[in-house]
C-alpha cells in the first residue's frame, strides 16, 4: 500500500504541468524523500506501541523484590531436593556440588561459588541475642494441650572458633494459653548453618520434655516451619509456623 502510494506520488510529480521530460535524478529524489518519510512514520508508530506495552506491563503487578525472589528460590529448592547425601548440603547454582555440613561457615570457601561462606548465609542473625520468634502451635499428640501461642527468645549464644558450622544457645520458651495463663521455662540448643535448622530443647526442669525444631526454608532469617517433638524419642507432637517479632 505504501509503495503504491509512492508510485502514484512519483507519477503525479512527473506529470505536473511544465514537466518537459522524465528526470531520473528528480524521480530518485522524490522516491527517497517518500521512503524516509514513511520509515519515520513507521518508527514513530513502533515507539508508541512499545511505550503502550511497557505501561501495560508496569500496571500488571509490582516488580518482585529481592526478598520475594529469595523466598521463591528457597521453596523451589526444598521441593526439588538437593540431591546430596546425608549430612551434605548443596552449594546451589547450576553446577551440582555437595559439601559436608561441617564445612559451612567455617571461614574457608569449599563450594566452587563460595556459597558455603556467603555472608548473608553465615551472619547468624537467626540466633542473635534477643531474637524472638512467635507462632501458634497446632498440637497433635504427646501432651494434652489446646492450640496456643509459643514464643522463643534467644538469651545467650556461643560459637566455638574451632567448630563454626553451628552456634550453641540458651533460650526461654513462653506458652500463652487461651485462659490467659502462661508458662515459661528455660531451654538450650543450637543452630546449624548448613541446614538452616534451629533446635531448642527444654531444660530438665521444664514442665514437659519437648523440643522445637525449626527449618528456615523461606530464603530469609525471619520465618520458619517448626515441629514440636518429644526430646527423647523425637516423636512428633505438633507443628507451628514461627515468625520473628
């Protein structure tokens, strides 16, 4: 269509009054001017369409944050599995590699990509003194309890310079019941960096000898899926989603 219009324009110009003979140079000039004009119009149209598409894309949904991306990756990795053996953990990335849990966060890069010494991975903020996590325990068995709030607060930590792959800790556990009564007891435990697992074990004088085992599998240090178990047998008693408060 555009070429036809150009040809008609050329004929009109060449057939204009006063035109004595066909002028190739004049014809070439007219066609070139037309082509440039049509290309500019086409480029303007494409720019307009691209701007419109970009606007529509921006209004579809907000851009994913760094935290949302990390959370999604962590959940996918959990579903897919690492392919590593017992007491080994994946270095992540596209190059499959497994490293012993004893080598994580020990100050020496053992993964080809250095994942085992990633500062965000090894910062220990999960168990900083004062860290508090809260959630509602859904009891299944072991002890007669209705669902209630469970609060874990880290009160002291110790990390050996010779055994850096975990941090040992002291904590208090508070249980808030529906009748507004509370029970508080002391506990001890540890945090394993490679597994991103927090284990809090009730001290011997606690009302019940149970432990809370939390896995931080959401790509951050603020959320964990936890299981309440009998300390001696590891029999499951209940589950709880813990969040930092």
